[in-house]
């Protein structure tokens, strides 16, 4: 199962991972369906703040055979880092304002399963989407991603005794003195603290300022797939976009090489955790 195409995501590497580390890139998709474009009340460029723009290029540059999932559908189509129950009644006629399936801060701010608004553009859509259309996105795009990711992590754990998910994202700059890389572990619920410490040390060793869980603690992907008690650990890694994008063209710049080296070091350090377990099993 190498470089297997899917309509909504690309899967790189074997279905039984060759490393305990599995990579996920859920917000870098740039395959905008015509249905989505036709529904916009703003220019397509207004959706760029929703993208973790070209963070997949870092993952590809760092990867050396690890199994990796990269979403092709954009976050504006469906947000893989939200629960399928976080449906916004203001954009989805399959739910009502008084019966939203799972209210949350993100949902109330317009960033639910299908984002409703984004700064600075404001409201995104000409009207509400049909509930059946949203259900189709859930069935065709959201569930397959999570089912595949869950299966990969279980296969890695079965082989190595441990599975570690790196869920890769990018973020706007946090300003002068702010963290350049934010690691999230759902405040310890998604990964054991020694594992997070190893990932953070790899980032610091490359000269980056880091923070833990502030302002990004991780979303639905960590909540769903992180299970430290079963030795399935999930870490969200947020990277300042100014570290690897050209600010004028928003295309990858010279900083991408440094970021890929940092991610590679993080993968190696985390993969080393599995060696004693694997040796003991053999």
C-alpha cells in the first residue's frame, strides 16, 4: 500500500508501518471541489487562512519511509480535526440551532466540521448546505481518514509495542518572543509526558522556541486516536508558517530545509523509543 491514491487523501507507505511513528497532515489539502467554489460568497483566496499551507512539503522532505496520510480535500470542505458531530446549524440544514449535535467553542466561533467564517473575510458561504451533502462529506472523506489512521496506529502498536502519531499543522506567527513550535497533547490525555518531552527536545535542539498546549492543545484527531494507556500516543505539532513560507508568494522558502531537518530529528528520537520494546519482543 505505497503511495495509494484516494479521492480525499493520499496514503504513503505500507499499511503495516515500518516505524512506530505515523504521520498525519490533515489541513494542507488544496483540492477544492467545484461545488465548494460555487458556494462561496468571498474570493477563493479568502480560504487561505484555513490552510496549513504547504506544511505537507515539510512532511515529504522529512519522511524516510514512515507511513503518512496527507489530506487532499481542503479544510473548508470538511475539517478532519473536528468531530463529525460538530455540525454548525448556521451552515448545515441537517441540524437546527437548538439541536446542534456537539456544541463547542470552535463550533460557536464558526470553525465547526464545515467552517462557516474565517478572519478577516468573515462569512464564507452564500447559504446553507443541504444536510445530505454534509453527510456525504462525512461518509466519503471524514470517516475514511479516521478509520485508516486508526488502523495504521493499531498496526504499528501491534508490531512495535507502541505507536506514536505526529499530527502536523502550521500556525500564524505568535509574534515577537512567541513560540515558533507548539506541541499539543490534550494536556496529557493524548500522549505520555516523556514522549512529548522527547519531541520538544528535538525542536529545541534545532534552535526553536517551543510551547506546550498553548495556544493549541490538539483537536479531534488527538482526542480520538491518542490512547496512552494502550501505548498509542498522539502529538500535535504546530509550526510557525513564517519559518518555511515565503511571505510574499506563500510558497515554500529556504526555511523549509531547516524545518524538515527538525521534523526528521523528532521522528528519529521518537522511533528510538520502540527499539528496546522490539528487542524484548523478539
